C-alpha cells in the first residue's frame, strides 16, 4: 500500500486539478440547469464512477494498449463527443411536463442521469491517458502489488472530484431556484445549447490535439 505521505500528495494534486474549470464541471452545470439539483447530483456521481473504470484500466495496463492503437483512441473520442451532442438535442426536444420548484425537477430518473454521466466519462480517452500518465510516478516498485497501489492512488482523483462537482451542482440549483416556472423552458433550451456546444468543442479541440 502507498505511504501516508504519498496519499496526501496525490490527494492534494488531484484536488487542485479538479478545482480547475473543465468539461466535467460544465456538464454537471448543464444537467442542473436543465433538470434541477437531483440531476446534477446524479450526473456528478456518474462521472465519478466512470473515472473509477479508467483507474482500473490504467492499473491493469489496458490503457497502454488503447494509447498504442490510435484508431481506438479516435473512435472513443468521437463517440464521447457525439453522445454529448445527442444529449443536447434530446434535451432541446424534451417537454416541460413538471413545473420548476426550487430548482428540483423530477422528470428524468436519477438512474438514467447517472448512466449518462457514467457513459460520457467512460468514453473519454483523455481521462484514460491522464491516469496512465499521472499515477505511475507515485507508484513504488519496491512495494508489493504495484497495480493495487495504482488503484488506491487513482481512486483519490474521483473522490476529490466528486465534492467539487457536487458544490457546483448545489450552487447552480440555488441560483436557478430563484427563477419561476415560466423560465423552465428557457433553462432547458440554454442547457441543450450548452451541451451541443460542449460536445462540438470537445470534438474540434481534441481533433486539433
């Protein structure tokens, strides 16, 4: 197992990185804007669980295989960006069946929102490569079971990311809760447009890289 000093260093580094604005925080905000506080919470949990998948892949060496096959990386990148665009389109086309009350709208099941966040994060190849590059320097090869060290250290990343995303979700819900029921349609359309823009930006930006 990693030493306490290593755990603290990795936790601090992960907390600093997770505090920086990025696509995951942006996604949580768009879900909260469109569907309310519970949607933001479920989406943040889905993203965190998706990151755990990448931790396991990095620990087992499968990420290295993906990095060695550019076509696989490209397919995952396009699929993830396209999925976000599709979410934006379906959000735009959805109906406003339930009035907005305090920023909490229960028109979509939390399980479905969790699954969407999970799929988006799982299909993000940059997250996979991040763990592959970030974790090995902190692994002590002199200790037994290096893969277990990588798993323990890697779990610190989503554990620190989750509180950040949840704070963002609560803050967005509190701000949006001041809006009346008539504003729900515009909230939803704004979120839809932001999701489409996010997916398009990820596709173009990653393509340049």
